[in-house]
């Protein structure tokens, strides 16, 4: 490849990267939505950013768990399991990491469309509590 072609390629790649950054800023990536569900005496809230989630991109999730008295549960094991029922499709399972008042997890919805995001909360030897959220990826 000649020097001129390399220069053109570098310019082209720079233009593509710049475009992606502008789009990320313009479509409100900072917006967070929260949904809450009850199961097995626990209230499990899922906050996710951006809202709506973009199909094929990694979003961030933060899960908080409260017991029936409203106390924050920080000693649970939390798993996140996204599925796309219409296509019998599953995305990568995530183990959420304890952080502050809850648990952090990536949320990777592999494509645009309706997803069921199952969150399984296990405490000690108790039966796991399971909640599902319906999230639409754009
Ligand atoms: Cu799919």
C-alpha cells in the first residue's frame, strides 16, 4: 500500500470514530430507567443506562435488593440472564458485582427488540428469588 492510501485509510477511520462519538452523545446515553419487581419477600430494582438500551451494545445495570422490612440486602449472589423469547435467543449471563447499596452488572442485549431480563437473587441456603423485566432494545 502506498503512503497516500495509508493516509486516506487513517482519515477514513478517524471520521468513522468521530461519527460514533457524536451519535452516542446525541441520543441521550446518560438517561437511566428503573423498574422494580417483588419475588420471594424481596423487592428487586433494576436501573439501567442508557434508556432505552441499544441492541448489540453494552449497557450498565445496577440492581438493588430489599427485604420485606425494607432493609437493603448486600450479601446476595445476583445473576442477570437476558433472553429474547421471540427468537429463543439468550445473551451472555452476567454475575453482578457488589457495589455500594447494590450490585453492578453489564446488560448486553444482542439485538434490537423485546427482551426478558431475568434476575436471580440467592441468599445463603434460601431458595433463589427470581424476577423478570421486559426491556425493549432499540
Ligand atoms: Cu434475536
